[in-house]
């Protein structure tokens, strides 16, 4: 996060903890990792397509399909 009157900071949350990062080198590292995660994420349209296709395959199978997830991911 960036504020006009404060140095940048990042908030990192875990399962049982949360941490505000204010040290410049740690902030830069957290920002870089966040940028990497965002660049690897699917777009909103691709995410919706993935969810709907998996839901369709799962509903048609009537049971959990172990191969279904890998097959849908390749779409």
C-alpha cells in the first residue's frame, strides 16, 4: 500500500497471523512476490470458464472425478 504522507507498507496474512511490513527491503520483496503471483493468476474470464467447466464435469460425473481437474486445467 502506498499513502501520500507515509512510506509504503505491505500486509501479509497467514492462517493464524497477520503482519505489517514496513522495512523498505522487505516491502520490495513482498511487492515482487505479489506481482509474481498476480502474473501467474488466471484472468477473470479464464477463471470463470475454468470454474464452470469443472462444475459441469463434476455434475455430469455425479461424483468426484480425480482426472477432471487436470483435464479442465488444460482447456
